[in-house]
């Protein structure tokens, strides 16, 4: 149980185009999902918290107009990188939060590697 | 602001040896997580530590939590090559319920 999928697993796009990444909780419902980005040999940086039915909460320094997040259902959150540039190339990982015995646990998706040329 | 630091950042160790990775965090929390990441892959959950003095073991890895010292350790016993990966600790921020990740420790085990 508690499987999170992401699609696509990797994507190459041209500078100036937009890319949508999907994050799905396959066997549970998640009111809260998180989006992280990870540069090579670095840690995970939280970008935003995605809440079902409401606006995402972005971390300081993350452009909300560039990284559009939609959490339209209890099993799906999407991240759209708009007008992508080479500096947006990164590994994007989503996670879904589950409460078990009053404790939050996060289950991570397999990640999406974005390369902007 | 909650900060989470790990050391060492990089660890090269011989098979069969023991070593400890340290995770220090800056504010009160009693929920600490350890993850493993293989190159090009996402995170694999290793341990969830939920109280002061918690100790968990799985195979050659053992994790502990000292909330008073704001310190968690991940001890590796008799390392094998398959343990080569990057290990992250993460702390749950009470105020925000977000996970804050440590800097990561890249472990290489050689024969």
C-alpha cells in the first residue's frame, strides 16, 4: 500500500515551452501532497505544499506563476513548469502525506527528471 | 527556521567496517525520518523515529533519536557494497508539518 506514481519519469523540452508533471496516489487518498526539486548531488528542496481543493502554498523564493500546482482530486496533483528555461532542469519529486496512528508519513513518488534544452 | 545538518557529507568506507552518520537539527521535534536514495532514483523510507530514545534496526542499519540533544544517528555495521547510496535524515517541523531534509551523506563502500 501507499504507492505514489509520477508521470512522466523523464522529459526533455525546449526552452520556452511548458511541461506538466503528474503525481498520483494509487491506493490511498491524499489531501496534502508536496513537491520537491533536487539538483545533482544536493538535498531535496521543498517547493510547495499542494492541498486538495485549495491553492498551493509556496515556499519562499519559489515563483508561483512559474510553477503552477493544481490538486484537483484526492489522488492527483500536477506541477506545470511554465516557460521552462535550462536552469529549471532538475529532478522533481512529489510526495503524498498519510496519517497513520496520528503520525504523518510521506510517501515519495519515483521522481521526474526534467531537462530543458 | 529549522535547520537540519548531517555529517559527514561524504563517507568512503571499506567493507566490513562500522561507521555512524550524524543528523543534528536546530529546533524541537520528536519525529525524525531516515531515507535512502540510489543514484537517479527517488527516496526509500528506512526508519521513522517518533520519541526520545527510539531505536530501530533493520539489517546492518540502526537508527536512534535523542530529542534532548536534537541528534539522530544512523549506524552502519559491517558495511557491504549494497549499502552504497545517499542517506538523508528529515525532521518534521511542528509549526508547519513539513519535512525539512538534511544535507545528505553520500556513502561509498569499497571492497
